[in-house]
């Protein structure tokens, strides 16, 4: 038992030791990431132009170039290594002087795309407690040669070809499609041999390209570029190869980074959200896919699938290649876009012009997809399977609605104010909008303009109107209710009512009030008789009371007409030189009711004014007022007829008046036009006010005469004496509805 306990304790102790080591290791790691107070070097690699190759440079590299370098740190003066391994951002060292060397590659005798880079920094001081920055300038440490083939020229004779480049016994082949270069040790001399197969026969031709000065002892960082073509004068020999151009240049690291270290092409879009772009038919939006290339564009694959029948010429699911002239033309013609060329270093797929061409299926959303893959530096964007390379275009029904104002719905016409286009191209849709209307409940729509006019008053008053962009794309119908023409009650002036309001007693005259309505019922019309006959209480006051409006025979049609008389009768048995001067009024016939301020037990008026309440409901808007009249002015007097339409707020919608001083002993027709302005909206009518006045010259401006006057009640009734002026007779009032 004791032995088991001892073994158990040992096991526990070992576990604790392991955990402690793990903890200390973690602390050390955390300590290394915190460089404050540490001693060592912060390493940065640069090229000869001081372009830093740190973890983030070059910016296009997916893997930091710095990490591909090897770093060797020696104590200065002695061949003792302080660090040897992958180049890091920092290295912890003791204080002292150090020699640093950064290298990339193995410096082969000759190889394809195998650059060798070297950089050194000697006597770099490291100070205790500080992280000292050390910048190592690197450069290309070997040389390279490239062959450029004049394909147009060479293809006249050869069906295929390549060049062998050799240094001593080692060699590499440079074909026309690889885009690779031969790298070799600086100071080497190279030899070039052309290999080709003749077109038609397939016979192999081998040709030693003559030595050139530039092929011998090629200096470090030197890039030799050889352009080959055909020499027509030598074609008969069966070879005809010539050097068309031979040039050399000094290269930097940035120009010689191996293509496999360059990133694969990437796709970035503008206008798309999560690879989807939603838009309304006809809408103009930006839609581009940018090809991020680190070297020349080698190939592009594009698939376009759409339910839009306009693009039926493109095969569903077919992969169109940029390198195929036929495929490129098919895509450009069908989509109306321009594709980049093979070899381009910058490229954008711009589908902005395509969007307005896409259409919905009679308003139903149509989806189109674009699948893109791109190749550059021998790598495809599709190498990263996690990247979504399918871009979706969703063409939706444009949103628009018609704007109407019930004030534009009349008796014989109705109209649309405008079309409010919320999504889609306003100009395009506006040019193709078709308005339609129908009787509510009908199936068939009828094409129309914004204004619909009928020759006569439709029996059916309920209609609907809509706007159509094209089949299946229309607004929600808007209900239309036409107004129904109406005439004013008692417009023929045939209904009258009168009552005795005072008896003169021992005088022969009685006081009557006369109204244009039937006894016991309300009326659309009223007069100012209650004002002109208001002095009814005593002997002194009845003397001058006189009804300004009465009814007379010899009408324009029917039995009766309305007669309006200007009156100078006041409210006392006095002469015109005093009180009467304040009571010269026109005889007035109007729609509404009169209000006379009265008070006291004998209905004595308070003041000498009356007001008219314009309170007669009427919900149709006429375009004119017609009436028949006679006029006998006193002197050079003038009568007036006024018509006003009033809305629910009491505001005058429109008004017009007619005045004349002409003597008319025979019945004459007059028409007052309500001049509605085209394009202006008018509110619905709630009330109508029509007023006929026997004179416009009231008060001190009114002229009158003293005499007797006879009116017809159930018999002739004489009023004597009476102060009266101009006489206006009205009959057969009618409203006209031309809209």
C-alpha cells in the first residue's frame, strides 16, 4: 500500500511539473511578443529602391515575401553564427556587432524562373535593452534571359517552336506559351538553339542562333531579351530564323518575383451586395466586376444564364472563352458590353450598359447569372473554392403609380395629374406610359390620354384609370366618380310665398313679406325683404316698409318671374334728407339666408345692416350660369349677377360676375362663364352662392324716386308713397356643365 501511495504521489508531482512547464512556456511566448525592454534586431528587407519587403509587401502577395528569405546572422569579425533560419520580423540577440545576410533561392547553374536574391548588412550594432532596426537592401544576384517570339512572322513557316538555352552542360527550354525565363549564375555565357517543326510536313528544324556579344559573361541583375522572327531572305534555306531585336536591362526584385509566388487573380465587384444586384426594369445602375491581376491576363471564362428571352442566342450553361474570337464576339454582341483583351494588365467587366436591357416577365422578377473565372500568372481565380464567382442580376418590376386629384373629376371628363415613378428610369418609362380607363366592373380597358372626355354625360358615373408601361406592368387602378349635373331648386322662379307681417290699422296700406319658396317649406333662395320690411312695430315705423323683391306675371316661361327693386325706404317716418340716406339698398335675390339684427319686443332693428349666410349645399361644379332678364335702370344705374363656388373649408373655389347698365325691356339671355384654367386643380364643391342685385350703387350713391308701386299678390296691392330705383326682372336660371 505504501508503495502505491509513493507511486501515486510521483505521478501527481510529474503532472504538476508538466503543467508548470507549459505555463512557463506560454509566458515565454507572450514575453517574446512583447518586445519592450528586449535586446535584438527588428529586420526589414528592402530592394535597391528602398521598397520594403516586410510581411505586407509586396501588397499583392498572398504569402509575405520576407518569409521566403533565409537570414544568417554572424558575430562580426568571427565566423560564428548567432542566428540562421527563416527571415523573421525580429531576432533576440545579445548586445554587440553583427553581420547579416539575407538570401533567397539556390543560385542554380541554370533553371526556369529561379531568381536568386542576396542582401547584406555588416557591423550592425545591437544595444542592450533595445530592439534596433536593421534594414537589409536586397537585389537580384543572378542573371536571366527571355525569348520573345514574333508569332505572326514565325507562324508563316513553323507550326511549333521553342529555344533551348544552355550554360555549359545544363540547359532549359523556353517555349512560346510558358512566359518563363532562363535564370543562371551571374557572369555566365549562354548558348541558344532554335527548335521548330515546319508547317505541313512536321519536319524538325534545329538552328544554332549565332553567338552575340550580349550572350557572353552576362552581368549580375542583367536581363537579356531576344526577339526572334523570320528573315525572308533566308527562308529558302529552310530555316530563316533571325534576331529581330536584342536588348538588355537591369532588373529589380519586383520584376523577377516568380509567377508561382504571385497571387491568383481575384474578383472584386462594385454595385453588387453579396454578389447580388437587385434593380428595377429600365433602371440605370453601376455593375462592374474588377479583375485584380498581378500579371497579364491569360484567359477569361464567362457563363451567362438568363430567363430573359432576349438572350436566347447565348447557350445556357456554355462556358465562353476570351481567347476564342467567336466566343468573345458572341458575348459582346449579346450583352452589349466590351470584354478585355488577352494580355491586358488591368481589366474590368462592366455590365452597367446591360442592366437597362434586362426585362421582367410581364412584371414577374427575372434572374440572370454571370459566372466568371479568370487566369493570370498561370493561376485561376477558381483555385479558391470558397470564393463565390457567380454574380446574380435580379430584374424587378418598376414601381410607379398615377397621381390623381378628385378635383379633376367633373361631369363629362376626368384626368390624371401625373405618373409618380418610384423605381426604374423615369425618362424611359415616361416615354412609354400608356393610360387606360374602363367602366368600373368591366374587364376591357380602353387606351386614353391623361384627359378623358365624353361627348355627353355618362349614365355610369364610376370608372377606373391606370397607367401601363408594358404588358403586365401597370399601376393599381384608381377609382373615379364623376359628378352628376344638377339644377338649382325653384330656378324657374315659379314658387313664391307671402304673408302679411303688419296691418296699418286705419291706414289703407298693409305690410307684406314675400319669399321665393312655397309656404311651409325651406328654400334654396332668399331675399333681403326681411331687411326692407323690418319696421313693423308701430304706426311710426310701418310707413316706410316695402318688399324689395316680389314676383310678377309676364314671365319668360311659366307664370312668374322675380322682380328686384332698388329701394330707399328707411326705418322711420322721415324725409330722405336724414335717416333715409343710410338705407338705400339694392333688391337682392340669392342662394342662402338673410340675417337681420333685431331686438326689443317690437323687433326693432339694431343697426342698419344685414348679412347673407352662404349656406346652401351644392356638390357639383358648373362651368357657367345662364339666366333671362329685363332691366330698367334708374338713371345710369348698373345691375350685377354674381356666382361663387365654395369648398368645405369655406374658401371660394372660383367666382365670376356679370354687370350691365343697358336697358332691356324684352327678355334677354346672359351667361356668366366660370373660367377654369387648364392644368390647374380645383377643389370639390360644397356650397354655391348666386346673387342678383338690382344695383351696384348702394348707400349715398344710389338714385331713387318717390312714387307709388303696385305688386301682385292674390290681387294688386298698392304701396304709396314708395322710394324706389332700378328694376331687375329675373327668370329661368340654369347651370351649364361643359366639363
